[in-house]
């Protein structure tokens, strides 16, 4: 059910960013074909594309056109201020699959990269494709094993692969009407950006590939994400705070499917998150719905989740998550890590069908405070064959813990208000479950308020 007051509260910020300082619109069009691009998908067109970008920037800005039909193979393309990359419908920009196609520093491994720009953007109705399949070493319906370019030591572990699109230290970013397809690693990444609008973007990642996040918002502020479709293996919308806070983020009118978490705060969370709104979101067959993994001492406050419909299910436990529709946690990543707090979080007009319950877990020195659930319908049923009875604290903390299944599990909470919350248990599909509507783990639990709460069995 729509909630006009909530929509009005979010609308001014959304409208402001959509109208103020639009991305460069100019009659100046620089076609990469005029600079020698072949568009045959086999010859590298990097030099031609970069020459068109640089000429456009030197002329004061405009559009760099990748005309259709064409498959434009490239190493990293560096966008400039007031340059909009326009990939025409029927055209594809293909990311190279060699390490030599990318800058020496792994933090700059992107197919399209904008650094220290103003007014740069991407549009056009075409596709940017990371050729993620070329980075799969061993395909698996459980979880693909991926290439890792970690031989130099510049990055470690199994996450050394190029991202697809990155905007770093940039402002007035506009990304709209584009398909981002098959990233090898994260798909769309904002780093320390300000005043960004992402609209009508479709993201498709291999559902079995790890770390191919949809949109990562790192240390970036005043961000609007609207009318996006995200279907990928790893986290879909992911605010992170590594070197600074994240504030004024609004995401609306999006459709999400993921083998991980649809909306996830963290787990990198060294600084604060404040004033975030997620409204009118549909989440389908995801491992988690709404999640917070606060592990590095940052605090979260003033967050609204509203008008959200979702279904969450189990996948293989190699993927973080246990089918929770709502997963709000704070605990130290390491024994000596600082514990952050989570406060003033509202869940309003939420409905879910899930294979597990809501998980609300603070920590001894990082309580969850002032959580509110209003007009929430939670239906519990089982339809996969994965084992239940586990709580997943990863990363860090207690890792995986065997536990009874609860409609809501509460731990280290001070202030929880329940208004018009319905739990429905499809008992015919819950054979073997040891379920309880509300479970408490031994910890600080106080200031609970229940108004019109109901738990019923259904067929």
C-alpha cells in the first residue's frame, strides 16, 4: 500500500538531484568511427575511443558516440569532465580480458574510468560488457571459481579482477539508459562522489559468479538511484564506508534478484551512514533482502525502508546469507575492532515470503536502538532443500551458529516498536522446523513495544 507522506518526504531530494546540474548536453558529437574505431569486436579500439574522448573534452564537452552496429573492444577508457559516453542501441563496448588492458594499480582496474571529473556520464541505450565469462576458471552451479590477477601482490586473494564502470572523486555524475552486462567483478562503482543520478540502468551479472556486485556506493554522498533492474550473483545495492561517510542516498522503483543480499550496508563500515531511503523496491528469489553488516565501527542512523515486496530463499552456504528477509547486524570484524551502533531504522509497508526469519543482532557495545516495524507482513515457508537452523554472522563475529528458527531473532537491542505486524507460517512446508515467533539470545533486550502483532498458521 502506498504511503503518500513517506513518498513526499523523499521526493524533494530526489527531484533536486534529477533537475540540478544535468550531465553535459551538447550539440557537439564526436563519433569514435571518425577517429578510426573498427567496431569489429576483435581489434582493439582503445586509441580511437580515447582520442574521441580527449577531443570532446578539449572542445569543452559533449557526447562521444559509439555508433551501431558495432562491438568496440577496449582497454580502460578514461572519461573526462563534461564528456558523456553515448553507446547507441545495438552497440557494445567490450572490456578487454588481459591484465595488460588495465592500469598498473588494481584500484584503477575498470573498463570505463572517470577520475576527478565534473559532469561526466554514460548513456545511449546500448551496452557495456565486461566479458565476465572469460574470467571463470571452473564453472559451477554452486559458485564459479574465478581468475585472480594477484601474482604481483598489488591485490591479494581471489578478488583481483577488473570492475566494469568506476567514477572516482567525481561530482555531478549522470548514468542513465544503459545496460551494464557481465562484469568480471563489481559492476558500477562510485568512490568519493557527490551529486550522482543513476536512472534506468539494467545490470546483468552471472548468477553463479562471486563479487559481481550491482552498484557499490563507497564514501559517496547525495546519490539517487531510480528505475533500475539488477540481476546478479552478489550484492545488488551496496553502500560502503571506507574513508568517509555515506549520506543522502535515495533508491526508488528498482527490481532486484541476487544470490547474496539485495540491499546491503557494508561490510566495509569504518565511517557513518546517515539519511538513506529505499522505497518501492521489488526483491525476487534473493539470499537476503534488506541487510546491514556493520563490522568496522561506523554508525548507522536515520534509514527508511518502505513499500518493499520480496521473496528470500536459501542458496548454498558458500554464499553469505540464510534467506533472511531483514538482516540487521553490528559486531566487530576482529576481536579488537570498534563496535558500531545502528539506530532509528524504520521498516514501513513491507511484505515478504521467506525461508527464514528476521535477524536483528547488535553487540555488547554496539546496540541496535530504536527500530520500528509498521505494516509488515512476513510469510514463512520452505521450498528449497537446503538445511536450515543456522544463523550467519559472517564476516567475522560468530560466523555460523546453530540455532532454532525464529520469526524474529533478537539480540542486543534497546528499543523495538512493532505496529501491525503479521507473521504467517505455512506449516505444511515447515516439516522438521523448530520454530518460534520471537526468539531472544541471552543479551541486553529492553524497551520493546508490541501493538497489533499476530502470528498465525496458514495452509
